[in-house]
C-alpha cells in the first residue's frame, strides 16, 4: 500500500512527511553540530583564524535552512511564504552590511605609545 503524502482538509493541502525524513534531518543536524564544535579552535586546538567563524556561520546557515525547510514545512508551502522569507533574509543582509560598513569605516585612533 503506497503512502499518501498529502491530504486535503477544508481546501488546504497538508503534506505528510515520512518519519524517516525527520530522522535523516535530525542526523544531519547532529552531524553539523559536531562539525561546528570541531571547527572551534578552543575545543580542537587547531587555529583557523577568522575562517573558523566563517565556517561556523556557514554550518549554522545550513542547519537553519534544514529546520526551516523540513521542520517548519516551508518546503511544502506556497510561493508567498518563500517570498516573505526571502524578503526578511534580504533585509537582514542589508542590516549586517550597514553595520559592517559602519564598523570598518571608523577612523582608528592614534596610539600615542607607539
């Protein structure tokens, strides 16, 4: 008997995600968490410099994407929710850009001690 992956209730379409998908995403989240801990120079003793922050942020972005897509069911929602999420993401990037622009364009004080 084939599993039904969606059903209608009151005109809305609800998707039934198989339990195995949740287990796979859970495993991926655990793996990414272990990977994030491995990137940390405090834990492993390896110093990647500023790249450790960049790599950790990239891993966190992947984890957030998995949670948004699977656990929050955005993968199965309409295009309007994706547009709203993309708009919110765009404005967060703009906010970070202007904060970074402010920080990096400040005049550095002169150190009188040399």
